[in-house]
C-alpha cells in the first residue's frame, strides 16, 4: 500500500495504491457513501457493497449517454444525496465517466471518488478529471472536468477482468510509453501480458508509473493548454477505425498507433526500425497491428475529427520512441497518405 497526492487546479487528489476496497469505510463514513457500479461488477463484487447505498447501471459504452447520467441523477435525488454525500464510481471507464459527470452536475457538484476496476480505468479513465458522455455517434462530446477526492486502486478486482479488456488497457499503457517513457517501453518489451497478470507487484508498479505519467501531463497542461493532446496518440485514426468496425477500443487504438507511427516515419520523425519496435510491442501484448479496412471511409470520418482546425489537424506523432509531439498536419497530407499507412 502506498499513497500519492496530486494538486490539479486547486483540487487535491489522493491516490491510494494497492489498497483493499474493504478499507473504504476507513476513508469515508459508510452512511455518507453511495456506490455507483455496473451490473457486471455488481455481479462479482456486490458483497463488498452491502454496507453502502448503491446505484447499479447497465454496462457498456452504449449506456454512456445522457439517459445513463439522468438515471444516476434521478437515483441521487431519490436518495436525497447532499453535499456531504460522496459518490464512489466502482467500475471501468464507462462507470467512472458517468459517475464523474453526474457528481459534477448534481447540486452543481458533490463529493466524488473512484475505485477503478479495469486496467484502462486504472491507468487512464479515472485519471485527470475529465469525463465524457456520447450522443449518437459522437463520442465524449458532452462532459465536464471535475476531480475526484481520491482514487483507490485494488488490483484484486482485475482477477475477473476479461482478457480483451486487459489488452485494451495495455494499448493505453503502450501509448503512454510511446509518448513519454522510453524506460517503460523497454520494461514492457522485456515482460509480457502473462507476467503482469501473474505478478501483482509488477502490475502495481506499472499502474503507479502510468498514473503518475498521466497526472504529470495533466498538471503540465495547466500551463501549456495543448500538452494533453499527446494522450491522443493513436486515437485520431483509432476512433475513425472504431467507428467503422465493431472491434474493441484497445484494438482500434493499436491500429491507430501503427498508422501514427507510419505517418511519423513518412514525415521523417521516426526511423523505420523504431516504428517496427512499436509494432512488435503491440503484437507482444496481443494487439492487432493491421486491419482490412476502407481507407477512403476512414478519411471521411477523420475529416470531422474535433481536433481539426480548418485545413489542418493536430496530429500526434513520435519523434523517436518516448517522445510524442503535436504536429499540425494538412488534411490533404492525411488524404494522400491514409492508404499507405493503414
Ligand atoms: N475520462 C477519461 O479521461 C477517459 C480516458 C480513457 C477512456 N475513457 C472512457 O473509458 C471507457 C472505456 O473504459 P473501460 O474499457 O474500462 O470500459 P467499461 O467500463 O465498459 O469496461 C469494460 C467491460 O469490462 C467490465 N469490467 C470492468 N471491470 C471489470 C472487472 N474487474 N471484472 C469483470 N468485468 C469488468 C465492464 O462491466 C465492461 O463490460 C470509454 O467510454 C472511454 O471513453 C475516459
């Protein structure tokens, strides 16, 4: 068990790493706590939530919308939640996004905390204070920025996480290593998904490093408004691919990272051998590196990306492994090269 504290725009966020969920009553009085979770987590871990009031939502990305948020807000009203109430999102990124949003707008903001249960939520979705709701095909178009008081990391939750969700989480971990941390990249090259699933202490230190890396980017972003864009490495083309094909998010991001490496190589920022190293690492973590797709349709979706600014789009490239950078790319350059990089 270890603890770290971060101050983001005047909000203090405490991370309780490697801490059993059962310790929660020592952090918050049970009568003040409302757990928000999804049906899957509740099925496995409902016994842990018995001392608390609880809101259970339907699982899945399709429920991460205004109706899902309203469902939580309506239950908070019924439960007469007030400013002393702490809403604790226990789940993957869908639960943390929905809970974060609902807590930020209900009574203009009540107390919030997270206990992430997926690798992706531990290293990414629960960190940074952003939350997002989808509407139709538009992902994360509605949202607020609202920090949790604390985040509790209990790695025991991961024993029930499906294999494909482990892979999705590792896609984001590899993304972090690519944009910021060559040493983490080399460690990942040395180990395997199997190692991390078997050895809780290896996983614990990897999660901590990733949390600190993302927190650092969020903190630096307070001064440099664009830095957070680095976290979109692989996501611009990845989201477009995800829109077209019914593949898991992490798989789409993996394809997106390969395409971004190829574009970085074409632009002269990344050596061929380095791009190959990224591809080999993705494969090592069971992530796909190519896909039968229709590049012209991918480009059509890319054109409407929110990062587009007139004839340009801010695209995240690698200037060597461990060094992501934001490059304004002409839309016409993307159109010319999309077939070659996908
Ligand atoms: N706010 C942010 O900064 C941010 C960053 C990255 C991703 N996200 C969002 O996070 C979401 C993806 O997160 P996710 O991959 O965790 O999705 P998710 O919440 O849908 O979880 C994936 C699946 O795993 C199940 N699950 C979660 N933990 C489990 C466990 N311990 N045991 C068994 N099953 C478990 C869930 O019920 C779900 O079916 C997306 O909506 C994405 O937009 C947000």
